[in-house]
């Protein structure tokens, strides 16, 4: 039995999928052995996750000026295909924002009718940037974003800085959109959201459907770990193999032998099974799912997402 444990369902029944490395642009120093990581899969809930978390300093570097000029320069240096168009479009592409919002509005309306629950009146979006993804539903009277970055909320949205402020806001809809895949503390965040919600309130979770393909078995070997470490030290070789892997995953749906497993911002990869049992154990009922493809004029932003709606049990 491995000493590694699933941070989501807490199971120790996990299997190694392959050796990899943290994206060099996230590190505070030139790539070396300290940036190596492992990709694991939980046999209980099917969560895929990386074993190496980010340090506080790395998190600060990553999110203090998220998608800003410094972020773009660091990432573009190691990923030349990561353009300004992509960087500026994530979270702010008008078509994508509207599509995501409309999907949530429809999902909530169907859910409310199906389970005969009260429609939301107070909404908090955890990690909601400027609040641009807030659903436009007639019953909503107040909106807040729980956001630690320097972003300024849009008109009509209140900025919240602590869980205490969230509890005082008394939300009956909590949104966790494209948050849980970024952290190893996803279970704790959902637990805090549960504590902040009143009985009968709704929780909405949205994650990208970007689970990596299962790598060939050779990726689990110590020899491949050494190969990754060797490639990691050369910017030219790393960029080349990273790009080959990206193209293969996108068009062939597989990780090629000779490619690399890269831990980018996403450290956990969810699917329906990962949510169904765990949310029930945490005190949520009536768990429903809705998949959709975020539309937009930028092809790289056209990614599939999984929406999850659940209600806090009495």
C-alpha cells in the first residue's frame, strides 16, 4: 500500500500513473530535482492528482498577479504557444463568460423545479475574480466574491476576504467554479462552504474535464524519472517534448513515450464519480451533474466543463 493518500476522499488505495515535473515557470529557481512530481489515481473515487503541492511562495508567485504581465512573461518563456490572446481571454472572453453564466442559470432553474427548493437570493462566488460569472436570476438580491487577489469586483458585487464574512453574508448559493482543481485542499474548501451555508442552500461546483490520458507503463519506472529529470534541466529539450506531448494529448488523446507529464496550475482532476459519493458523505443531497463546452472565439478556450449542483441536507 502506498503512503500517498487521496486528499479528496481520503482513501489510501491509490496507484502511481507516472513520474513528471512541475511547470518550470511556476518555480522560484531553475528546474532541478525539487520540481519533480508524480501523477496518481485514486481507486476509490477515481480522482487523478499530483503528489507535489505548491509552496506558499510558489502560490504567491502564481496567483498574486494572476494572468497579469509578469505571469504572462514567465509562462510564455517556457510555453511559446501560450499567447497574449489566450492569457487575456481566460475568464474575460465575452462569449465564454456569457455562455458559462447562461449554463448555470439554466441548471439552477431546472434544479429548483425538480426538487421544489427556493431559488437563490444571496450568492457568493469563491475565487470569483470580479464577479463576472454571477448568474442573472430575478430572485437574487445580493452577490459577493470571496477573492484574495487584487481584482476589483464589478458594480453590485461585494468583495469578501474571510470565511467569517462569508458566513455573515448568509449565502443560499455558493459557487466554486474552476477552483478545486487548483488546490490539494479541495475537501477543506468544500467543508468550509458547507459550514457557511444554511440548510437547504445550494452548492455549485464547476471543474474542467481535463483529466490527463493514462500514460504508458514506462512512465512509472525509475528510469523514466531520471529521463524526466535530465530533460527538465534543458529549456530547449523541455519545450520541445512538452509541445509534442501537448499535441499528442490534444489530437491523439494519449501521452507519447518520450513525452513529459507536466504539473501546471491544475493539481487535481475530477469526474462525476469523484463528486457523487464524497459530497454525500459531507452532508449534501440531490447531487446533479451537467456537462457543457465553453464556447468562445479562441479555440484553446473551448474546453469541456462539469457542473455539479447539490443541496445542504437538514
